[in-house]
C-alpha cells in the first residue's frame, strides 16, 4: 500500500513538499546497495551486489575469481543479455507503436508469449545497455522488478484499472445526464428544441477535441499519465459547478463544451494506462471492459436524472455530475499510481544519478525526450490522423463506419422522447429506464467477446503467431448484420399498436452488434498500422465525436419530418451498406495494405 500511495499524485506531492524525506524509494533508503552495473562503470554490467526485490546475489570474493567470472559472463553475453533486456518487460501497446514492420509486430507478440513463462520463473538481474558514448541506460533491475507496472500484483492492477473505469463512466454519464433537462432549459432560456440539444452536442464535441491535445501530452515522460488526469478532472468538476449555477444560455453552452474537453483524458489516455499494466495478450480483456464502461455511461445518465429533474429542476442533473465525480477524483488523487514505464524509469534514473554522482546514467525516455520537438508532436497529433484518413481507404472506411454507428447511438437521446413519451406516454424517469436495455446488451456482448478472446484469439496467437490482421475481423463479419436488424426492428415497431418492449429489443440487438464490431476494429487497427496507432485512435475519436455531435442536432428534425420508422430506416440503410464494406475489408484488406504508403510492410 505504501508503494501505491507513493506513486500517486498525493504521494508525489508529499515527497516534493518534504524534499523526498517522506515515502522514500528503495534507492533513497539507508542500506540500499546500488547494483554494481550502475554504481561502478568498471564492473561488468551483468553483476549485481543486490537485487531490487530484496534477494541478495553472490559476489566474487577475489580479483582472480572476478576475472574468471567476467570471462564467463563475456562468453554468454551475446546470447543472454539481449534476451534479458527484451524480456525485461511484458510488451504493451506502447511497444506496438514503436515497431516499423509486420515481422517486428509478429516478433513482439512472440515475445509476449515467452514472457509469461519468464514471469513464473525465479527473478534474475537485467543487464543494462551501455552506449558508445558511455551512457548507461537505466532499466528494470530484475525480471520481477516490483516497480514495473506489468509485475504488479493482480489486486494492484485491478485497483488501478477500476479507477480508470469509474473515471470513464462518470465522464460519459455527464454527456447524457443533461438530456432530461433539455425541455426545462428550453423553457427557461426561451430557445428552440435544437438549440437546447446543443448542451449535449457540444459536450460530445469537446471530448472529441480533447484527445488531440491530451494524448500526446501524456506520452511525454517528464509529464506521465497522472498529471493530465488529475489536473483536467479537477477542471472538469470546476466547470461542472459553473454549468450548474450559470444564468445565461451562451454561458451554459460554453461550459458544457469545456466539461467535455477537460473530461476527455479518460478517453485520450485511459486505454494507454490499461496497456501499461497488462500484456498484449491480456490487454484486449482490459480494453473491452473499459469500452463497456464507456458505452454504459451515456445509457445510465438519463436513468439517474430522469426522476430527479422533474422534481428538482434542470440544474439538478449537472449537480449530480459533480457529486459523482468528486469522490472519484479524491480516490484517484490518493490511490492512482503512475503507470507510464518511461516516466517511472526516468525518475529512477534521476534518483540513481543523485546517489552515484554518475551523470551518464540516463533512461531511454530521457534521451528520446531530448529529441522531441513541438513540430513532431503537432505532426503526429494533428496532421498525421487526417493524412492517413484521406489517403488510406481502409482507415477511411473504419472511421466512417464507427462514426456512423456512434452517431446513431447518440441519436437515441433525441428519438427516445418521441417514441416513449409521445407514443407510449412514459414520464421522463420511465423513458430513462429504457436505456437500461443497453446495459443488458453489454451483459450479453462482453462475455461473448471474452469467449472469443479466450477460445480463438489467445490460442491462435500462441500457436500460429500473429497471422493476418484481417483475421481479427471475423467476429465483425457476423456482428455487422445486427445493427441494421436492430434498427429496422426498433423503427417499425415504435408505434402505439405494438407493445413497447418489442422496440426495446431492437435497441438491444443494435447495441450488441455495434459493440462487437468496434472491438474487432480496435484490435485490427494497431495490428495493421502499429506505428501510427495513437494517431489513428485520436483521429477516429474526433470523427466519431464530430458525427455524434451532428447526430444530436439533425436527429430530431429527421425523425419529426420523416417519421420515426422512415428516419430510422434511412440510418439502417447506411449500416447495410457498411456490411459490404466490412466483407470487402476482410477479403481485400491485405491488398489495400500492400499498396498503402502508411502500413507496416
């Protein structure tokens, strides 16, 4: 627990105030024996006097014995040192983004399978790399180094990712929790229905733009994951309070956009944090659960505020966002540890330089950071995503497809009142309960996808290697039929003559389909374009959020002018066209990748 608190924002702040006297790291404690490969450059880099996990190692007793041992080490260095360094950390998504070829990616997944056996073996020292200019790259001390996030206990990992899940849930709930308030806002400020819906649309647009800034910021080693989380989440709560007390409609809209913008780091970096603690083979489970919380959040918003807003007024829904967010912020401030390996190793290198006086001790992240320029960051964060979308038809298709189904999902917040209040005469609270069908859909879709990962994805990677990225799309070939089926069922049974539960079943079918499709696409993208994975996900998020913002605004006029049935059928027809695109991507994806200027060759 001490290590957990020490690496949290509160722990780091306390260390800074006390000048590192409170909550010291092992290197700062009396009696710490620095590994010889860091303490003395003249000693062979494979010899340790002390392992970081507390297990002493043998040490030569004489110079002759040291010479003999050094000769033996030199004979085996070429075979073992590179392997030790390679297996020192279970590969994560961050490693995927550094590869430059499909063969490198296949090798990375091969290493991921080997490291599982290594983790079960006894801990052993890791020899750091020494560069030609004498720089010693600070690494994990041992293969079981407790500072390595992927060596943390299952309980510590679960506590870490659970905080990310709750953070994600409450930010996404903050978008739709506004929906039951729209009629009162319309009356209070004298605006149209479309203008009132801007409170939802701008929030969604805000967390589309946020990742373009916060995602590259969290990849800077001297910054890390936690500062963007804590600072922006604090601002999220501040702007939520402002939105709850504002007295002008323009001010409300500005504050709603800022809510979404400063709530976005959970979306910009949440997946990266999960990837820091789980290996490539286990990462899909963590990301699928994270996506389930993100999908569930908007569905729970109207459930929470649907009964309270008619009694307490429109401001109550925004206050509920504050009350849900504040405890999670406190929890994260005290118990969310830094997970970014580059940041952890950078801080270790700084501590080793203090106790050894050797300025040649550097982490690889420090060297990389010195080469980082504002232009390069801006290129990857702002220009690269749009360049790939415009020039690569495969990425253009998956972005359009995910944006379409995401936009349709957010159009439900406009069509549900037309169906369940106007047609079935539900009150606001009862209409909110309809959104629980999305929770039921997730309770079906998530276990099904876990079964696929456990029975197909993992065994195939272990026995046959990574294979073609298009194989990850196989579940989507079946799931892509579900969105149009669900939409047609919802659209043409939404009438007073048909019992309301039938249309709800359509929503359930649609949600199962889109969840499965998006999970397959989000595994496919980093396998096909690994070196641009971060840029691609940021670009995909911006496109999804932009279309969702537009969908909130065009949905009501669409459904009012065409009718619910024809309006939903129009959107369902677009998803039918995407079925052909999904099969084309599966069968011709390899040919498209061969011709692409961006894909890893």
